[in-house]
C-alpha cells in the first residue's frame, strides 16, 4: 500500500511535504520544463522586496566543503513587477502545489508594507517572512537576530495580513527557541528553520575574500546538523508552550533520508534548497524517496513520523 | 532548446596538453542543436568525490550522433576530480545552457581570439562559421602562457580556418600575447571584421582596447563568473555592464550570456 | 630561501603557527610516536575540570557531511591527576612546542579555581579558557554565550592568574565580535575562535538522535567558513578598538591553504582539530605545506600575511 | 607495536557474499605482529569520496610477507564507498590498533562465536589458537541472518577447526541462531571452555546469558562503538561496564578494547 504523503499545515492541504526553498528555485519557471514544481508540496519564491534590487558585486557564490556561500544581496524584480509579471505565471502553473511568497524589508515598516501589498493578491497560499538574510543588518547584529524587531515585524504583519504567516528565522543567535517563542507569540502561524549561517571563504591565491562582499550565507549539507538541531529545539519548546504551531525544516536536504531527519526532529514540511543547483531533479527525488521509504517501513501516513525522534532520544 | 539534466557515463578521457584534458560523454538527444558558446554544468555522482557544486564547461565538439566533448584545464577541486575520471565514471550533466555567438554577421571576415582554456567555444565557433552557406574568411588566434599547454586544435579545424599560435614563453607558435597577433590581422582587413573572443579577463580587456565600432562589425566575448545553478535562479553569476549614466548594471552570465556584446561589458570585470 | 614560520604571540615565540586543538590530541602522548607535537607550534590539552569526568552516554561521535558531531561531555582525568600524571610528561616532551592547558568549570568559581590551580604549575606556557563547550548550559543559553558570564570568568581569572590567558569563544551567538570585545576588556590576552557549533543528526533507521545526548558539537571542514568569518569579524573589531590582542583560528583546518585562510583573515596562530582523526599526521603536514607555500610565493616571514585579506576585500 | 598511518594502494577487492567484500592491501612492516582482535582505521584519500571520518575494521587475515585482508559489509556511506574501490585505489590505513584476544587460556577447548560481519576477528583468532604449541580443540560457530550472506570461510581455516554454520532463513547451514548451536556445544564440554565472541550487540547479549564463570573458563567479546580517532584521544567510543555499586563506568573500545571480558560488559550496550 502506498503511503499517504499529504500533509495538513497552515489550514491547507499539501500534496506532499517537500517544498523548494526561497532563492533556490526562482519563480518556478526557470526549472519548470525540467522539474515542474506542480509535483511538489509547494514553491517558495525568491525574496521579494519593495523596490527592485540589483544585488551585491560579484563573486556572489563560491563552493565550500559540502556547501556553498552566497551573497546575492536579495537581487529581485521588486514587488510591482513580481505581482504583475511573475505571480500570475506561478499561480497558473501551480497545479496541486502551494504557492508561498517569501518577502523582506529593510525596516519594520517596509516589511509590513510589502506584506500588505502581497496580501491582496490572488493565488498566494501563504507568506514567508525572511527575517534571516545575513546580508541585511540592524545595528551590529542581524535584523532578524533581535527578538524585539522580530516581534514588531510579525505583530505588525499579523494586524495587516489575513494569509497564513510563516516566520523564517536565522540560526545565527544564541537561543533559537527563544526567538521562535517570540515569533509565535507575535502571531506567526508557522516557523521556517533555518536560513543560512554567516560564513566566509578566503581566496588564498588572491589573498582576499572569495566573495565580493566578503561575507556570505552558508547553505548545503554542511549546514544540515545545525538545521536539524534548531528544528528539534524549537519543536520541543513549542510542545512545552502547548503551541500547535508547525515547523518547516530547511538546510542541507538533498535526499529522502535527509528530509526524514527533519521530519523525525519535528518538521511538518521541509524545503529543498541548494540541492537543486547540484541536481535540478533533487526535490522530486526527495518526494519519491520518502514514498519508497514509507512503503518499505510500513508507514501508512508520513505525518505519523513528525517529531518521533523526541520519544526515542532526549 | 530545453536543457536536460542526466547522469551519463564518461566515454573517453585523454590528456591533450599539460594540465589539459578532453572529456567525452554521450548526449543522445540534444547534441545537434547545441550552439557555439553554450555550456553545460558538470557535477559528480553522489559519494564519488568531495566536489559539491557543479561547474560550467563550454562545449568543445559535438560529434556525429550525439557525443559531446569538452576540454578542461585543472585549477582547483572540481577540475582535479575531473582529471581523475575514467571511461565508465558517472557524471551529472546539465545542458545545453546559455546563449550562443551570433552566427551570421554581416562581415566577410571573422577573427576569433582564444586565450588559454578559452579555446573550446572558439574552436566550435570556427567550425560553425565555416559551415555557413556563405562562410566568412576565418582567422583563429590561439595563445597560451606556456607552449606545452597548447592543444593541437589544428587537426580538427576545417581546412579553410587559418590558425595563428602564440605562447608567452615562445615554446610554441610566435612568442608573445594574442594581442600581438591580433593587431596586424585587424589592421590588414579591408572591411570591419567580426571579432569573437574567449579567454582570461585581463586578455579580453586588452583586446577590448584594440577594437571599436569603426574597425569592427561585431565584437562578442564569452564571459566567466562563479556559478551555482547555471539557469538564472541563484542570481550568482553577474557580469557588470557599462551604462550611459555610469551606474552599475548587472547581467547574468548563465542566461543573458555567457556571450555578450564586448562593447557593453565593463572591463575588467574579473 | 626558506620562509620564517616563527610567530611571536602572547609574549612567547612559537616555532610555527600550528597548534593542535583541545580534545583532538589528548595529552600529547597518544599520538607521540606517530606525530610528536614537539614539531608543532604547540599542544592545547583536552579540557581539564576540577573533578574527573566520565562524560556522556554513547554514542558520542558521528560523522556528518564534511564534519562530525561530538558529545563527549568533557570526559577527563580531573585537575589533580592531570597535574600529577599528565602535565609532567607533556612538559618533558614538549621540545620546542608551547604547552597550552585548556580548562573549564561549571560555575564562575570553578573556572577561577581550576585556573588558579593550574597557574602554579611549572611548564605551562598559557591557559586556554573553554567558554564554549556546547554541552554545558547556563539557563537556556550556553554558559559562554552570555557576555556577563564571560566577563566575570575572565576578569576573575585575570585577578588570580599571571599566565597568558586565552579565551576560547563559542560561535553560537548573534554577535561574536561583541563577545570578543567583552573578553578583551575583561583581560584576555588572546582569543581562540571557534569552538564547535551545536548540531544534531537523526539516525533515520532507529528514528532517534544518533548521539546519546541528542545534541553534539559540529567540527571539521563543514565548519570552516563559519570559523573564518568569526576570525575576520573579530580581527576587524579588535583593530577598530586599537587592541593588539591576537586571534587564534580554529575550525576545519586540514591543509596548508585552510590554515592560510585563517591567517589571511587575521589569525596569528591556528589550531588543527578534527583533521588529526582523519590523518594523525595532518598537523605536521599543515606546517610543511605552509612552508612550501611561502617559499613558492616568495614570502619571507609568514607573519606578514596576518590579516592581509582585510586590505584586498572589505 | 606502534601503529602507523600510511597511504596504501588497494591490491585486491572481491565480493565474498551478498553485500560482503574482501579488501587486500600491503602492510609491509607490521603484518606479522598483528594480533587477533586488533583493528585498523580506513580513510579515503583526499577528494576521492565524501566520506569524512575513518572507519574501524578488524583484521581478517595477515598473509605471508605483509598483505592484510579485511572483510566488510556495506551499511552506510563509508562501506558503500569501500565497495566501489578497485585495485590501485589509494586508501589511508592507521593500525594496528586496540588489544587482542587472550591467546593461551588454560582451557582445552575453545568455542568461537561469530555473528554476521563479526566473523573476521573470530576467523583470525581460530588460526592463531590453532598455531599454538598446545592448541585447544576449536569450534567456530558462524551465523548470518540470510544464507546468501555466509562467507566461505571454511576453505581458509586450519583443518582442525570445526566450523558450524547457521542462518536464520535456513538457506545455508542449520536454520536458526548461533545461540541454538552454542547450547549443545557448551553442554557437551568436559571442562569449561574458553568462549570468544564477536557479533551484533543483541546476539552477544544473548550469548552472555548462556555463559557463567562456572561453565566457562574465559568469556571474551569484541565490542563496537562509533569511533573518530581509534587511539584513545577523542573519548568517543565508550563501552559501559558493570560495576559492583551499579554506577556507570565507561571504558574505551579503541584502547581498552575492542576485546573485553564479556562478564564485565553491561549488556545490551547498543
Ligand atoms: C560559461 C563558462 C564556460 C567555461 N568553460 C570552460 C571550459 O570549456 N574549459 C575549462 O577548463 N574551464 C571552463 N570554464 C571555467 C571552469 O568552470 C573553471 O575552471 C572551474 O569552475 C574551476 O573549478 P575548480 O574547482 O577546478 O577550481 P576552483 O577551486 O573553483 O578555483 C580554483 C582557483 O582557480 C581559479 N580559476 C578557476 N577557474 C579559472 C580559470 N578558468 N582561469 C583562471 N583561473 C581560474 C579560481 O579563481 C580559484 O582561485 C568555464 C566557465 C564558465 C563560466
Ligand atoms: C573494532 C571494530 C571492528 C570492526 N570490524 C569490522 C569488520 O571487520 N568488518 C565490518 O564490516 N565492519 C566492522 N566494524 C563495523 C564498521 O566499522 C562499520 O560497519 C562501519 O563503520 C559502517 O560505516 P558506514 O559509513 O558504512 O555506515 P554508517 O553510515 O556509519 O552506519 C549506517 C547504519 O548502519 C548501522 N551500522 C553500522 N555498522 C553496523 C554494523 N556493523 N552492524 C549493524 N549495523 C551497523 C549504523 O548504526 C547506521 O544506522 C567494526 C567496528 C569496530 C568498532
Ligand atoms: C543562492 C541562494 C539564494 C537564497 N536566497 C534566499 C532568499 O532570497 N530568501 C530566503 O529567505 N532564503 C534564501 N536562501 C536560503 C534558502 O532558502 C535556505 O534557507 C538555505 O539555503 C538553507 O537550505 P539549503 O541548505 O537546502 O540550501 C538562499 C539560498 C541560496 C543558496
Ligand atoms: C572529539 C572532540 C573533542 C573536543 N574536546 C574539546 C575540549 O575538551 N575542549 C575544547 O575547548 N574544545 C574541544 N573540542 C573543540 C576543538 O578544540 C575545536 O575547537 C573544534 O573541533 C573546531 O576545530 P576542528 O574543526 O579543527 O575540529 C573538541 C572537538 C572534538 C571534535
Ligand atoms: S549561475 Fe545561477 S543565476 Fe547564473
Ligand atoms: S575512537 Fe577516539 S577514543 Fe576511541
């Protein structure tokens, strides 16, 4: 008997738990002929900001051990063009997949403005708030690492936006569970964990940073242990709080077992990011491997596995 | 045409010059539709290497019924891994990607300038230009730093293509830089030729200093930037362009390029 | 001409900049016949605590992508046995290498007590204060992630201990430069960056965490971009403060170029950790590769390269 | 003897049973001094695999002048990588590590129990016991879950060793568990035999339930735990031991073991 992969989350039904992560699948059209996102649980779009952005000087990407660094600088077409030119195509081609629009601002007001602008658009299933872009700062720490800012952004959006709100957090904090608590109290309907971790590579030949902006965000399998730990911690805290808020697991997922690590740690949904660059078919393969694994292990409903690692471990 | 990602088995690998290898693999469907300038992303099969991201390589030759050849030089982790491949090794190939050189310029003459491992797209372009119904006269200038790095490209080029070799150490071809060979060639043209170029940034910048809209009908270059996706998604591979107002304008090497109008590229970008 | 690898740091001369990291080279004797630490810049001992410790339940180590997780739980022989049985052997066999003793406590007082106990011992060149063990907590965040605690520990030790004091910081904070500043103001003579990052692996077959304690510390090449970024950030902050305090780079160093990344980012010394498990000769090879690289690039004195990446990059 | 770390070239690799391979490599200096129960850490040469940590493998055979053979079964990343090795592949080997089984027990009979891939140290031990001046009578019980996993160890064992095979699916040897074969054997002993064992935790725990200081002269087991260093440094590989007062006491698999007094191990530790 084939396992049920359908997941209920955010008051929506996802045909499977595998989404593609923001910034790693564009607007869905680039890979569509190769890997239609309509087969997936959903598409999370590249972060959209109020104004179009050119992004940072090159080089913007570089390989590291089992990972990569990026300093894209939120290059995107801007809210207006996104709504006019990109969103309609996505909605039309979504099929059974959910459309999650990821966005950011450079101030609390901008966050709320962009969120409100998106809230009125047809076809968006949920909004993901990018609180963790390592290239945007608020004083000396990152914008999204400051609990007060996170509270303000989420509470402000909650007041303006009826759509399900997913807070995507940065792992670059001492206590991610505390940050998650703040986001949930402020009204987030789900938490996406994790965004990239600040990193740097030095080009030894040139004796300077390999990236044009020096710092970049680390992603890929190297990051997976950090992501799994964050999901596990936050899931536990949410259980303690009695909050039924779901967690979305992100970071270094390239195979079915990788996704299962997150699901067992407490994620209801997962997102595949960097792996799509290595193999554009990766997200579809994760779905297939999850299905095969469940069948093999006699799991009737994948959702049964969410958080199961908390009962065996400690 | 729509790019395809597939796992293929290496059909052949051979050393062509110092640090330089030719890698062949099957590409059943698309081979005949690949244009000069296009590239593919090569990634290792899982667990066979510690290379993580795929790397871009220009197509070098497209043989008969669907064999692709690329030519590469060892620099770092990925190309050293590739040098150790053997017939039968599995690799991932994603392609064809990117745009192509303009094939039918209104020019009776074409000068192709290849610096180092910039050779592959220039060699393929020479063949395609020569196969046009009304082919231009074709000169291919090809230079290396060291003579022992020169690949014997001549035997594979159409007979009409004039090959001009140089090396900085003088160990093969004329001693000197490609720009040294280029100057007399362009000076000797009756009408403005089409100029195509692929090579290291400083070399292309130097060449850009020798051409103008007066002495050249067309100036196209193939650019390079670090890539992750090869498909316009990661927004990683920007090439700065000149703008009338001097502001910064980026285009994407993988989808807007790798071939750009050389007059528009902001030199040196590397 | 062979390059000069000697480095002056902490008022001491190190014969080369390559030390072996705490917990990854034991007490020097285990690998001595294979890789005598006397050829290295120095040995940093396994963390010593007041009482002997058995450590955590197994499994304690597990591989991750380009890295590993450990939850050793500071297993060690305890201060008394260390001083009586381990230290004399180390001092006797050090040759030209510096002896750095790493220690920790489970309270501010214990830190100071152990530090004071070590301060009287003959043959110790410097003390490294382990502020970052991810398996020890202070409330909900890690002990060493709290600036006030770090200040107290370092200032307290400073009052008791004449030996050079190196503060080894955890990267699991929002702003490592701020933490570094606190440690320097409190009297640290150098900063070691970084300790491991909290991580987790789930054993998918068993559906529970792969480690007995669930969480572990991530080390190895996967971590290198994080370590390099921390060193770069802290070096810059120290320059801005006008503090001449040196930084010691740690995290994922396995080759000469890996070490150069840290040196170019601002590290005066480096430590090789996990790499010794993969190849016990690794630390010696890093020294050899640094020497060869300098010769190749015409560098007369390796110290010239410290922080050079700050001038090319940004 | 002092362990050595060196890069060696695989001399041979062959499949011995389902998922089970024998890997040979040279070990010039130390081969003859290796004791039964000792192990080596195997790591990939840089850039040839995505395996990171080395993995422990018991020595299986030490041939004539310095060839080592290990026997391994594929489970995860490292053993799958090893299964893809070919003669000439470079691997890192660090060994010999760990302690050895006690070779001269005051027992006239020795019963060796191997479960699954616990076979290698038992096979080597059988040979060493047989080569003693006054060898005991030797029985080797060897069981697998599935018959197609049984390695043909018999042809390589000294002629005097009595081999008893079993498999849970009954496809080879007697149908059942090693404990099923062990019971009658120990019951039939005139004097308490030396019992040696290597296999999965639950199997060893079950065996531990059948032996006592009355019916057994010696009970030694080879344990397993995740390792990083293999040399007592990382403090990773602890095996819990029983203590009189019931408190936890850990010993290190890599340096205190892998061979322990089976009466002291806290079962099941896995
Ligand atoms: C569109 C496109 C087409 C390409 N076509 C080819 C081709 O046909 N054949 C080919 O050999 N290469 C080609 N390249 C370059 C090739 O992608 C790189 O050489 C490769 O990514 C290097 O990977 P690596 O891991 O070996 O080196 P890395 O570890 O990524 O780099 C090692 C060092 O070498 C330097 N480096 C890398 N590549 C070059 C280079 N090409 N020239 C000078 N220094 C370099 C880097 O800056 C770095 O310092 C192409 C690149 C692009 C963008
Ligand atoms: C002292 C010692 C001697 C050993 N000798 C041998 C030997 O001679 N031959 C041999 O094949 N192996 C031997 N092993 C076990 C061997 O080290 C592991 O099989 C190996 O580390 C697995 O690595 P992997 O990357 O393939 O699997 P991993 O990815 O590390 O593990 C994959 C999964 O398989 C499970 N697993 C791993 N090993 C085993 C096992 N042995 N039995 C059951 N499940 C397992 C793990 O729990 C995990 O769930 C020995 C281990 C020790 C400690
Ligand atoms: C090139 C690149 C661009 C990214 N852009 C965004 C972005 O615009 N918004 C965002 O929230 N996350 C962005 N991310 C982060 C990913 O969505 C994801 O959180 C992170 O990469 C970890 O997952 P992975 O290891 O599977 O890639 C980007 C990641 C990469 C590699
Ligand atoms: C098995 C293991 C044990 C460690 N024990 C200690 C320790 O006792 N004290 C300490 O300060 N750091 C300890 N560390 C951290 C290392 O010293 C080092 O900071 C970290 O591993 C990063 O460096 P690496 O990537 O080179 O290993 C340990 C690391 C490992 C892998
Ligand atoms: S390589 Fe990803 S956008 Fe060009
Ligand atoms: S494997 Fe490191 S102590 Fe045993």
